[in-house]
C-alpha cells in the first residue's frame, strides 16, 4: 500500500511540475546587421529551443548557430566560418527572468514586459535587458522581442575591409510560441 501511495504521489508531482514549464523547439530568431545602400545581411533560425516556467517567469533559450539560414549561401558561409566561428562556438544561450510575470494575468492582447538575463554568444556572456510583448491564447503563450547587441561586445570580428557593409549593431528578433 505504501508503494502504491508513493508511486501515485510521484506521478502527481511530475504532472504538476511539467505543467509549470512550457516549451517549444521551433522558436524563431532573426538577426540583421545590414547597412543602408548595401545588400541586406539577415539570417533566420527556426529550430530554436525556448522554455518558460509559468510559475516563476524564468526563461531559457538555446540556438545552434549553424541553424541560421541566409538568402545568399556565401553570407551563410562567412557567418559560420569568419564571424560566429561556429565550430568553436556552436551555440547561443539566453537565461533570464520576465519581470513581474504572472501567467494568470495574460490575455489575448499583448502585454509589455521587461526581461533581464544573460546572453552567452561567441564565448562571452553579457547582461541584457529587453522589452517583450507576451500574450496567451488558449494553452499557448507567445513571446515577441526585438533588441540589439553590439558585435564587438561579444568579440565577433568584423574585418576592416567589409566594415562599411556590415553593421556592428546586430538587431535580434525572437518569436516563441510555447505550449
């Protein structure tokens, strides 16, 4: 009888714990470092893992850098080999906290939140603070954010020869639909 009770309690706790976390493996991250008058430098990765703890507002995201796709194959090659050095630094990781998050207060209309966390990119970790819009539709929570980082803050080399074609300020857009 004790074993049955213990197993039942364990299963119930696992179900409750799993309901607190929402996850997707198909979040989208777009990066853009375009300079006016030159060809757009924009890549997108649609295989990003994103996790939200509904109870605490903690979030985490993992993007494999080789997952970014560019319109021009040569840009993708340069991104992987010359700038992001994806063989050495294969992933980008974000861990953070949505400030004043309450999953029960979410509606179908977007609400503004601030996310504070750490972005690990190209072997360096920096504190970031970003604005986010979050909505809830049925069992799904959608998080949208758009922010910028400086390539030199993360030690990402931009050769002087093409510095006029590539902006040091990299715009990052994230769309995560969690369920």
